[in-house]
C-alpha cells in the first residue's frame, strides 16, 4: 500500500468518525430535551403537591385559600398582600412554562394542561391579576405577557 492509499483511507475513517460524532451529539441533545421536559413537569407537580398537601394539612391556609374565591373583596390589606404573594408563587411557574412553550420546549400534552390551568386561574382567582401587575409584569417576553393579558379575567 502506498502513501496515497493510506491518505485516502485515513480521510474515509475521519469522515466516518465525524458522522458518528454528529449522531452522538444529536442523541445527547434529544436526551437533554426529554430530561428538561420531565424536569418542568416535575416542577409543576411539585408545586401542585405542595398546594394540595398544605390545603389538606393546614386548616388556616385552607380557610384563607377558600376565602380568596368567596370573600376577596372584603380582605384586609394584609390578607390581600398574602393572597397576592400566593398568586406570585402560583403564577410564576405557569409563566415560566409559557416561555418554554413559545420557545418550543413544551410538548402538546403539557401545553393542553398549562393552557387549561391558566384559563382557570385567570377567570377564578382574584389574587392572580394583582400578583401579575405588581410583581411579574415586565419580567417576561412580550409574547408571554400578551398571552396572559389577553386571557379573560374575573
């Protein structure tokens, strides 16, 4: 085998190695996307689990949470502030997921869940809009803010 043949065989093997590397990087990116989606879903479930566990185990919180729906207009300033902070804690993960949706990192199934949850809280929870207006507005991309602002509210 002469030097020219060895050179061509080396070039072929380098080409195959590059193709294998590209395939490996693609598989890693795909795995990373799956793990990121799973993590976002876990964050959503963790927040809901916290909320439901607290509602089940803390009578004062359960009464307060229920009053947000039934007696918000008669809240003291302190109670409204407390309700607004609960709204921030609940709305922020939703808006973060909305960012992910607009950037293509949310599956269609996750979007259906997020969309129905956002519509529900926008039309039933009076503490979410003050939370958005006071603490969250201006901290998200325009698409995200426009989506929230265009939802029907109470």
